[in-house]
C-alpha cells in the first residue's frame, strides 16, 4: 500500500457522519409523488360528501336499489318456476315420453293434457284388452300347466276363445 492510499483510508474513517449519510442518500432516488392516487382519494371523498348531503342523489340510489331488488326477485321467481316445471315433468314422465315432451320449459298445462290423454288410452286399452287379449292370456297360462309349451298353450287358447266368440254368431246365422 502506498502512502496516498493509507491517507485516503484514514480520511474516510475520520470523515464526519454527514458525509456518510449524504453518500447513502445519493444512491437512492427520490420517489415521485403519486398524484393519481391523491386525486382518486379526493374524488372519492367528494363523492361520499355529495351522496350524504344531496337528496336527489339519494333518491337515484333508492330507485336503483329498488330496480336491482326487483330484478333479483324476478330472477329467483323464474328459477323457482323452472324447478316446479321440471318436477311436474318428472312426475308425469310416462305421459311426456308417450307424446315426445322432453323439455323442462314446457308449460304445465301441456303436461297435464298429455297425462289426461295417456289416462284415456290406458282406459281404452284396458277395456279393449278385457274382451280380446286378457282371456287369451288367462287361458294360455292355465293350458300351459298341462302342455308345458307356451306356443301350444297360446294356440289352444286362441282356438277356445274363437269358439266361444263365434259359436253364438254361427248359431244366429244358421237359424
């Protein structure tokens, strides 16, 4: 080390604190003033003041709040109606499937009409089946006990049924 270097090191050690503090602050740049935040905070304060003192603004807020509440209530009511329609559709699923109704948005009266029509046709087929298919099924089940083959029992049942139906007709024709 040279004598000059030693002299500089000694001078730095003995330097006053202000010099060291000044050097520290020279490295840091001063932060800019945040005018946008300051202006926004001032505007927000003015808005709050206007809202609390101006009756016209308060009325506008009340009207807007009423509109928002009405919209929310109508939305919830609409959702409740959709759920009720969906439940009604599921409760009458057989009738709806019969007529190809598969949407939850179908009015309830359409589902009710489909249900009534399905009930009508069930009644019709029960009545018609009582005189046509039911006796054949009944007889074929009883005959199957003896012959053990379904097709034989069905053929014999149909022959017996036709004999019962046609005998009175043939006797009237032959008289």
